[in-house]
């Protein structure tokens, strides 16, 4: 079983500026701070059309239903890796030591000076009986994180 999440992040900026933002470690740091992660490390390697983003973050499990906290504990370590080539990226998100992962793509396209980043991820949690519930929970958390990233990105591009 798995859950697919597709979300559009829109920006009033050309694609070139949005891609430069996505490759800027300072932007990624701001997103982590806006998401109130407990600890994080951001690394961006490469430049221009080809770059890789690696984000290792720890979030609190506070507010997560009790059936899920017994699988994740009081903190959740999330490792996100993006491999960008031009306006497209492959995304892998893992939760080290836990039976869950997300994978998919991000695509950036410009139209009339506005740019849309479409993130398309599949969430898979391999736990009998409650895996589907946890996938839904992770999907909801992912949408909230993407909305926060979009808000931070709009603020970033406005300056």
C-alpha cells in the first residue's frame, strides 16, 4: 500500500530565480527554521543546472497520534535528498531505522513570469495493519511542510 501526494508551489518569479533559491543553503535553512525542526543540517553540492540538496532534520513527534508514536518515538529523524538536473529533480526521503520512505520528483516550469514547482511523492510505510494510517499521517505532514516551504520561498523571492 502507498499514498501519493502531489502539490504545486507557485512563485511570482522566473524559473531561473526559483532554481537558484532551491540551490541556496540559506533558503533551505530558513525552511527548516520555519518548520520548527529541533535540529538540522543542510548541504548543497554542485552548481548551475546540476546540484544535490541533502537535508538531515529531527522533528518532534509531539501531536502525532499514539498509535504512530510507538513506531517513531519522541523524535523523528528525516533525511531528504534531492538530485537536480535543470528544472527537474529526483527526491528520496527516508526515516533512518524506521519502515517508511518517500520518493518522487519535483519539476519547475515557468509561464508568464510565474513559476510553479510541482512536487509528486509516493509515501510508503511497511507496517502491517497501521501502515495505511501512518502513510496518511505522513502525507498530511508533508503537505504542511510544502505549504511552509512555499510561504518561506515567496518571502525569500520578495527581497
